[in-house]
C-alpha cells in the first residue's frame, strides 16, 4: 500500500485504480475534501494483506478511514460525504423523498448494475473458480445483463444529471460503472443518454483530477 | 394483485410473501404506518404484469407507492421510513457517522448477502437459464458464499442489535435474509449470534404481524 502525504489527517481514502472506488474518489474531489489517499495494488493482492484486512475485513475497496472509524460500501460513503460537506450540495439532504430517490438509484447501481458487471471478472465469488464452464457461462451473459440494467437507467435519464437539473452523488457513481461498458461488450449504441451523461461527468474537473491521480499522473 | 382496504391512501406497499420485501413490511409495522398492502403472486408472474410494470419497471418487490411517487430498493425504503416516522427512532438521523454505519450495513446486506442468496433460485439473472451445468454450479456455491457473507456479520454482532443497544432498520433486514439460511444449506451452527439475533427480531410484535399477514392469516 502506498500513501500520499497530503495535509489532512482526518480522512484516508483506500482505493485501487480502475474499480468502483472511483465514484467515491470523484466525490471527495467534488466536495473539496482534504484527504490522504492510500492506493492498493490488486495485482499484488494487497487487499488481502493483514494490514488492510485490519481496516476492511471485506478485502475490498473503497474504504474511508475517518476520525470516527472506517466506513465501507460506496452508497454509504457517497451519502456520508454529501452529509458532511453540505456546502457542495451533492444530495437533497433536507427533502426525505428526494433523498430517498438518490438512495434508491445508488442501491440499484450497487446491487444490480455493479453486481451484473462483476460476473465478468469476479465469477469466483459465485461459482467454483476451477469450473471453467461456469465461469465462461457467467461471462457470456454479462453483455446482455449489463445492457438490461443500464437500459432501465437510460429510460429515466431525461435531464443532464440523474436527478434532473441537479448534479448529485448519483452522477459520479453512474459514470464510474458506465465507463466499463465497452469492455463488457455492452451494446452502447442502445444507451445514448447514458453515454452522453458519461461524457458530461468526464468533463468535470473533479472527475479529471480523480482519474489523473488513479492513473498515476500528476493531477 | 390483491389490495387490502386499510384506511390510509398515503402509502401502498407492494410485496410478495417470503421474499426480501418482508424487511420493509416489518418496518412499516414498527413505525406504526397506516398503509395499504398489495400482494403480488409470483407464481402467476404478477410482477411482470403491465399493471405492475407501470409501478415498478424492475419487476421486483418491494415497491412503496407514496403521495410523491414510487420508491424501490430496500435500503432506500427503510431509510425513508425511518426519516418520515422519526418518532419510531429506527435510525440515528441526527448523527451522520452513525447513519453512515446503518447505510453501510444495509448496502452490504443488499449487494453482498442478498445477492449471494439469489444465486440459489435466481441464477437465470446471471447465466442462460437453459445451461443446467451453470445453474447447478451457482447453486452449489451458495451454502459457502452465504455463510461467508454472514460470517462477517457474525464477527461484529456483539450487541443485542446490529447497531448495539439500539434497534434500527438494520435489524429487520438482517432478520429477513437470515430466515432463509437453512433453506440454502448454510452451516448455521457457525453463526450463533446471527441465529440469536434472528430469534430476537422474530419475537417482536411488528415482525409477527408482518409475517402473519404474509402467510395469509389474520394478524
């Protein structure tokens, strides 16, 4: 694990490049948080090191270490950042119904969209990794199951942002999962609004800073 | 679909018996909401009827119809009920860190525990349903993947309730998913705290009312 040395001791963000942690990474940039970053190298299996398991026994990223303790799970981290940096205005905190819609969208991304995608490379979570037929069968369905999951998003994506005129924590999360569609051989021609939304989020400075850092370049 | 005729026109809860909708059903009872219930018969594929797809295009339950619109996804429904019935005190609404822990727990149940369980009967979501080998391979791993998912809960379940001394929206959700462990051939002997927690939630009047209604008996 390699930690940078930015000034704040209050938040330490554990992530790996090119995974769902990017959503939280973008939101940390959007809210203007002062935070440290600790990058895990999945190719060295650092997520299973004793040091990291003491932080997150799930052996996954992201994890956000705060002065209160450790927070895991993307929807929880995103809502927490929106709540603790209210000036960034990234969630409708004073409107339970609107907040519930944000929560619903992010739960769908977490439990349906991301799960569908994970069957491409993480089939070993759900079948014996030595069962080559089953691993291949899971991978085979990903283009259609992921398309179907995004198609529901497509139908409702009528504004510039997921929640309409207002940019929220839903947007970086959708962007993050939508980045990988071509890799999963999803027919993106059938998802023009998701693609246009992806381009809008990609153009934001916070997104560009997070991605630049993850790819190891100077931000 | 069959709707009962309780007095409130404000909330209509769409559910099916013996599925994850029970968590929301219990919380509706816990908060003392006045609500209608509409039961879907999955054996008649009512979740795919045009009438229901107009309410929830995901073709799943639960869905909570409110005066504002439709809310789906269990974690979102649970947090919304906690927010809109604050007197029931089912979530630490004034403490962003404690609320984030509730959110994290429910996201884990939704995206890891429930997803692991779903590979037993809903393998067609992730592989070709005609691929008998793959369907069997998914089912084969469920006892261990679900055990492993609950084992993480077990380690942290040191109080009477998920969040310690305080009963929250996490508890009915954990109870609901833990109900099915024996069906999935999970080694429950290795999960004594989860089993004891399950018994505590089962003993609550709200749980008993929701289950009695789902099983079609008078509450």
